[in-house]
C-alpha cells in the first residue's frame, strides 16, 4: 500500500514537530519534507512533490494563501499536483473564502483534534474537500448572502455543487427523510467526528456508522461528509 506523502510548512517549531510526530504514528502516512517559511516551502514542494502540503496561513515571509496560489499556478508549463490543506487560527469569512479562491483543497483550525486532522488528510488525499465545522458555518452564511461568489470560490471542490439551483434545493430537504439515528449521526458529522468517535458516542459499531453515513449521503444527495454537513446546516436539519 502506497503511503500518503505529506509536507509541513509551519513556522512554529513546536506545532510543526507536534504535527509531524502525530502523523508518523500512522503507517499509511509519510512526512517527506518540512519548512518554516513560504520561500523554503515552495522550493521544497517543487523538489519532493508530496501528495499533500499542510500549510500554516500565517507564515512570516508570505501569507499561506499567497503560497497556496503559487502552488496551484503553473510553473514553466508544469503544475504541482500537491493538494493544500490550510491550517490556521483564523476563522473569519475573508480568510476562508480567500484560501479556497486561491485553490486550497481543505481548511482546518489549529485546535482540531488529531483524529479529525487524520480524517482531513485522508479525505483530501481522496480528492474531496474537508472543511472544519466552524468554517462550514461561514460557508453557509456566504451561501445565503451571495451564492454566485461562493460558487466561484469553491469551483474546484465538491463542497458546493455547481448547479445554480443548489441553494434553493437545500430548502427541500425535510427532517422526516432521515431516521432519528441518522440525525444523531449527522449531528456528529457536522461536529467533525470521525466514524470511530461516532461509534463510541452512540455505542454502535463502526460498520453500523458507515451504513448510516452511506444512507445519509444518499438521502441528502451529497458526494461526501463535508457536503452533507453543509447541506444539513443550511437546511436546518441540525444546529
């Protein structure tokens, strides 16, 4: 089994070491490079070309958003295929939308639990966007105020569907389409819980959780957990 190759671009030594140490506990993850600023980080990414770059938004020499834009832009006709997972203390709307407009694939808060960070890494590696639940609420607010602007910012993710009836269609989701247990699972998905944590909270098996998640995605016509969370919050299924 090939490992998920990760590079860390974070200027705080303790944070970087902590993330690296935690990630290396997993057999399917390999940390292939580290950098403490954007300039070194970009050189490193071009050299090692990891699957995912975990990028701090507040780098000392250049904003992580600008670094993301450079990573996602072409260089001499070649484009880095590295996915970018933004790690930040900022949860304001401007930072969130700017990061995704720059091409960020996922967005996590720095106080994220390790299990959720692992899930974010794996979801991102599989080609889907992972958005911290706190960030999802900002996304929903923008969806209500300016769906066209939101759609352009998220054009490369599955978080917001591209068809223009998306926001209106969310209103049609009715709570009775989900069972009581599915609503409980959905609430925990919105809170950012992994399948293992959901199983522990609800005293059910991980296999049962997976079945509930699959049913939820089908009923909400969602491509992934993040999209299900966004639709659930937007439609008022959960709070």
